């Protein structure tokens, strides 16, 4: 099976499961409960954004569960790689400007939600190198003990202006 077809099949199945789970969440949670859960997840999303833009590696790390896994530009990384990467990367930056648009939050249950958005990054290193990219980002959030953190993430970076 060609890679593109396999990716499409996996994406379709994932969206189907998310849709089914969201329907079940909608049936079992009241409108008020959904509103509160969506608000809690949105607060966590913007906390992640704030940690990114302030180059706060520990803030980013504190928003990920130890079982964290991410598919970034076709490469899978785990929690330890994300921790090491964040701590190594953030201090090399002069600025990390990112805009997150078209935010959508889907509450799947009392303990799980999906957030998705389009990011547009403009990053300047301490040496003055500018990198601009944009792309889709998806976080699967899990709540444990009243705390929302990212369990699974996916992001694809597409260069802007030939970067």
C-alpha cells in the first residue's frame, strides 16, 4: 500500500474514532460540563503557547505527560527526546513568535480532548538566523487528577518564503 494511501487510511480511521467518541461524550456530558471541560483545555492550550513564545522549556515540559509521544515532520519522538530537545533548543533562541489560528477543541470525554490549530512560526536564533514555517498541529490532551496535559502530538512544518 503506498504511503499516501496508508496515511489517508489511518487519518480517516482516527477521525472516525474521534467523531464517535465526541458523539458519546456529547451524550454523557451536559452542555455546561462540555463548556467547562472545553474551557479548561483551551486554558492549557494557551499555557502551552505562552511557554513556547517565552522560550520556557520547563513550561512546555510541564504540559506533557511522561508517556508523551509526538509525530513531528514524519519523525516520532518520545517524552525523553522532547524534554532533551526543548531544553537544548529554547536557550538558542532570541525570539520565538508563533501565531495559532483556527483553534478547535473537541471534548471526547471527561478525561480526553483534542485540540487542533494552524501555527505560523517566526523564530530567530541568538546568531540571527531566521526560520519561518507554518503548518497543522494536533494535541491529544488527557486529564489526570484535574490536570490537563498533552499525551500525543502531531505537527508538520512547511517553510515560508523558502526557509
